[in-house]
C-alpha cells in the first residue's frame, strides 16, 4: 500500500500540534513531524511577502489522502 508524505505549512506550532493530534488519534495518519521556525518568502498581489510559519509533515496511506485533506481543512 503506497505511503505518502503531506507537507503542510501553518501559522504556529500550536496549530500544527492540534492538526497532528487530531489526524493521529483518528487514524488518518501514522506519524506527524512538526518543524517550527520556518520563514516563508512568497509573492502575493505583486509584492514579496515574508512570514514565520511551522511545517507539519504527515505520513499516511495514499488511499487516506481525501479524508486527511478534508479533516485538515476542517481543523485549520
């Protein structure tokens, strides 16, 4: 069964923890890695923006992706 990694950025470690706790407890992901302290640079509406974020990596089965995606969107 194919395993996939989902790379998600969120505004804070607390939000990453909330998502990780939920998807792990609901058996939607087997593992979550939370990496605080990332700085994102991106272009938005013609300007370069900069923002501190936290990376959340979820390890799950490919067949669970639709459920994980929906659950993460519901939490965030």
